[in-house]
C-alpha cells in the first residue's frame, strides 16, 4: 500500500458514478493501518533488483531508451515475450494495456453494444463487473459457496439469452482464491462454442494460483480472450503493464481503438522493465510462491487456534485466503473493529457485494503475498487471543 497521504473522494464527486466500495474502504481506514493483510498482489519487486538481474541486451535497451511514445499495441519485444506465455498466439494477437483493468475495459468496449446481454460470474473485482454492466444488460451467476466456490456451468447455460454476447469469469478467483477444474473449463468452453459466445477470463492470478497448469482461455477456444498483467503474480502493479491475448485481430483492433481514448500506449520504461521481468518469470514466480507458502503456514495455525471464530480454508497455493467468519457479529463489523483497534487490515467479503447475484457476506479476504504478512498475522493472533 502507498505510504502517501490517504485519499478520500471530494464531497462533490460522491454519487456522481457508482462508488468503488473496495477503494472507499481502503481510503476510509488508511490512516490507522499498521499491519496490512489486504494486499491482493505478491511482494512488489524493486527496480534495483530487476535492473541488477537484467540481461546485457535489456540493459543496453534501458540505457539507450528515449522517452517518446511507445507503439500503441505495445513494443514488439514485449508482445513477443507475452505471446511466449501462450501455446497458440502470435505477437500480433496481443494488445498491451495499462494494467488488467484497462485491458478488460477495452475488451468490453470492443465487444458490447447496448442491445447485447452478458453473463458475469460473481464475486468479481467491482470495476470489471462495472465495465460490463455499464454497457449492456447483464445476468450474474454466483460461485457456489457451499461447494468450495465451484462454478456450476448449468447455471450459465440457464442464463443464456438469444442476444447473449459474452461470459466474463475470473479464475483463479478473487476474492475466493478458487480455481477452475479443467473439466469445468472444458464444459464452459463447449457451452460458449455452442452458442457462439465470447469467453473472457481475467487470469491475473493464474501464474500464482493453485493450478499453474490452468489452461488460458485463448489457448482453449477460438473466441477465448485472456486478460493478464504483471500486477498480481509478478508483484509489479506500479508498472501498469497488462494485456489482452485474443486470436481475433478485428476484436483486438476494436480494443485498440478503445485504448486510444485511455492510455494510448504504455510508458516506455514500463515496457522495458516488463521485458526484464518476463525473462525472469520462473524465478520471480518461484520467489512469490515460496513467500505465499510460508504465509499460509503462518496463517492456518492462527485460524485453527481461533476455530470458534473462523472456518479455516484449505491452503490453495495462491495468495488469497478466504476464511468464513463465524462471529460474534458480522464479518464487516469484525474487519472494521480489527483495523480500528489493532491496526490489522483484512477485507470483508461484503466489499464484493454485487447487484447481479448474492455474494456471501460472512467471509474475510486475507492477502498472503507479501513480506508484511508475517508481523500482520502475528498481530491478528494477538488480537484474537486478547479479544
Ligand atoms: C481480479 C482482479 N483483476 C484485475 C485487477 C486490476 O488489475 P490491474 O492493477 O492490473 O489493472 C484487480 C486489482 O485489484 C483484481 O483484483
């Protein structure tokens, strides 16, 4: 989390558009946070460590770089490195964007007309949901809380209408940490293919998720669109590098058109640093997995010690834990008291409330990706023991 002064929305801006509740919650509590268990990303990489490990070629590019506009699609070197992360696509089938959120917004703009209908699987990151709900009619399909947040593909089938254009999913999922079983993904692809629907997956947690072999939808399906970024699994959200991988170059061109009204192109330093990071992907991901594993092994005994308060989840290998809060009181009241009294920030699942479908409000999301988790989990333990 930034150490800059807390941001709060000026009164005149409140209510002008749909409030981003997660952002509001963070801003509201920022001044009292001492222990952050809310981070959604892996431990941020330092610029120094990236440069130190860069190849001579990348370092030469770095020092010779000018600060002109970058290519609107993303520099070829970066798109080549990104395409190398997929089985089926070429660099021309990649559009670089300023983070996953811009990527998703551009895809929604490229695909959706006001007369269309879309299906969104919830819970999902609120701005992703809004990118779709602000453009057309939407049906929500909830993950199954009592079946480890499994996706029931029949529920998607039942939501399809004659004008349904796309299905938006996010696996591995935030906030639940749930993955998608290969058979479920295959069933979903078959359903989308039968109805000619686009299938968009926000895959920002794939590299660090429970199943590193989870197939990317663009590789599985000709109308699959994979959204990814260096923000979460790589711990580089400040770089603002995300992308769309899509085999249909007309859709990509439309998305690039949408992007021309947003960031236009990436920052050249970000493009260069992203190439350095992607070259070292196995090393960075292994580092992040080790850190997450260590944090899971700190968290689980704490939750087990306070079993009257939490139904502990099984470790899922990723960076998001989503235990059920058993009481006393509600999960959102617990989270507010915890940060106020102990300075420990966790996120209540009510922040993922959706107008599209019910989202269980009795969970808390704990981010296990960062080095700050060790003292934060110890502080949570102390608070629970004393409460
Ligand atoms: C699931 C999910 N997708 C996308 C984003 C946005 O990512 P980016 O910072 O790359 O725009 C977030 C940010 O928290 C997220 O949690």
